[in-house]
């Protein structure tokens, strides 16, 4: 158990070899699979975790966020903001196919991107965004902030966002200085704390696994997804909860 927690083995054959070397006991491939299952291990895809993840900073944010929730007034709004840049191409995923036959998907030429700066409000699932083929920048943040302010002119509009440079821009800070829009920055290297990141992943799995013959059709599919989030209410109700995982830096 200790060895398996300290080192990631890419195949059961590697584990068989290690056990035989250290304990002089030989397992069959099926036997090792059964043993790993009894030990509650599974063969799974890894994920990337920021090497500079700061546990204390994440815990401090979660505690402060819980305090904020208790202080919110009826007209106050909380949002999580982030940008996403879907590329015009199919992202292969898992799917059912005849055993022994690997299914293929058509791909598209080029590297066109569609850029989105969005906010998600966990209080009632509100979503607002700015969509463009241009680069996201400080002006995009201002446009989205103004859109939020127009939708909710009273109360505080508190927006949690990451530390991308254009969101720290002086022009952004000055624009919202005397408004009810307040930008608060998440700890560095903590994408797990930005709730809207989950929506981006869900969008990619739902929309980008399909082939679109033209870039316009690709864009239209993305627009329709965000225009009809209510169609995914059951999925989002369990996905977009205000429960935050604390990421610990990987040491192995």
C-alpha cells in the first residue's frame, strides 16, 4: 500500500515485477488486478495539479468565503469569473464502440479560437458573459462588469477571479472604483477555487466532443449551450456546488 501511494505505476505488470523483486512472489496479471481491486485501487487518468499549490492560502479563502456568505444582504450577488478559449477542433472523449474497433472522429484544419469571459453566480445559477473572436483584455472585463451592474444596480456585486494580468489592470480598478462591482482575487495556483472552471469543463465535454463542419457552426453550438443552461439543470445542480477541494502539492 505504501509503495502504491508514493509512486504511480503505469501498468499492473510493473507492480507485478516490483512485488516479485521485493517479496519473491509472482502474481498473474488477473491476480494482480484482483489484488488492486481489493486494496481499493483503480486504473485512472491522472490530472495536473499546480506545483506551487498553497494549502494554507486555499484554506484561508474557504474560511473567508464562508464568512462572506453569512454577511450577504438580500441584494448582494457573488460571482466567479474566468476566461475560456475553445479551439475549433474535436476533443476526443470516451464513447461506446464495438470491442476491438477504435472509433474515429473527423478533425478540422486550423487553430481558430472562440474566446469567452464569463461569470457564474452560485446563488441562483446566473450566467453572464462576453463572447468574441478577439483577445480577452482589460476592456472585456469592463464590458462584463458593466453588464453585471446593469443587471443588478443595487447591492454589491462581488466577483472572484484569478490573477491574470488584465484583470489587475489599473484601468479596470479605476473603472469600478465608485461602482457596486468589486473584484476579489483568488489565491495563486488554485483553479480549484474558481467555481466557473467546472462549468468550462462541462461545456467542453458536452459541446467540443462533436464535429462541426464550419467555425460558424462551432460558435453557434457554444452560444446555444450557454443560452440554454437550464437544459442541464440536473447536471449543474450537483456540479456547481460551493464545496471547494483543497489541492495539495504533489511530492511524489
